[in-house]
């Protein structure tokens, strides 16, 4: 299945809970990002490929390295490198400033990116809402990154909570969580999740018809 079709199927037919359950049974129990990372606009979903971005606190003028005289570090290069269907996913900084804003959303939307996920805060929320660009974060905070932090690198593995995100990993996010689906198991996981949804629909019909939950689980093996 091509990525465009895969992302459409995921958003139309699946939800993070069912895919997360499948990953648990496949031996991948730590694939959800921390619970506080939520969509700016409730009801939005993201499905796309990870473009991980490594952030760090970097007080202006405090260093001697090659990024010392570059406001925001290589953030603009990372943003401009986004490909269609990719998700800008950033972590590594403290919670002292915003990692994403309205102009970044405008650029990412122009590049046909699938969304942005920040292990931190965002700003310019009204502008992002008007754009309709899907952004997940820990909340809103107007304080700027420019004199406080920098992007050190991008398209590198990053870690958020107990989860490692590799470039190109499949990401699925909705109101209930942000899920990282490793590339090497994505085909099996999505197929199993679609099957599980179909079975759960049959369980729901049986319960509505009067079947007990014990009998339903014994019959269908899901609940």
C-alpha cells in the first residue's frame, strides 16, 4: 500500500487504542508518547512518517560552537527539509519556551507535511487553528525559543519518554494519544488492527443483542 493510501485508511478506519493494543501483543509495549501531548484542535488525527528533530537549551551567546551565532540553530533547515506526508516531531528541550508557531505551521502546510508533534509547548495558537494544520503538543506558552534554545540536528533518532523515534517510523495520533509504529512491524500491525476493528464491531453487535461480556470474550477473543 502506498503511503498516501495507508495514511487515509488509518485516519478513516483506525484509532490509536486499537493499534496500541496490537503492538502490545507483538512485543512493543512502549510505543505511546507521554499522555500530556494532545492535539491543539480536538478531533484531529495525524498519520505520517517521522522526521525527528533534536532540540536543546542554548542560552544566546553562551557557547563557542558552530551554532552559537545561528538563532534557532538549524531549525529553518529542518523545517525546509520536510517532505509530503512527514511529521515534524521534536524533543530535547526544557519546558521553558515554545518549539513551534504559526509561521512554521504555514511553511509545513505549504510543503504538504502531515503535521507537527512537539514534546513541549507551542505558540500562535489562533493562527494555527485558522490554518487547520494538525499540531500536537503539551500546551501553549508564548515565550520564544530564539534566545533560549536551538535545534541541534534533524533526521536523527530521538527519545520521548520510553519511546525511541527513528526517521521514517509511522506515527498515528488522535485525541487519545500519539503512537509510534516501528517501520519493521508496521505492515503486520496495521493489518492486525484492521482485523481487530472488524472483530470488535461484531462483538458490539453481539453485546447489543444480549450476549454477556464473558461469552463475547470467549467467542471472539477481544474486548
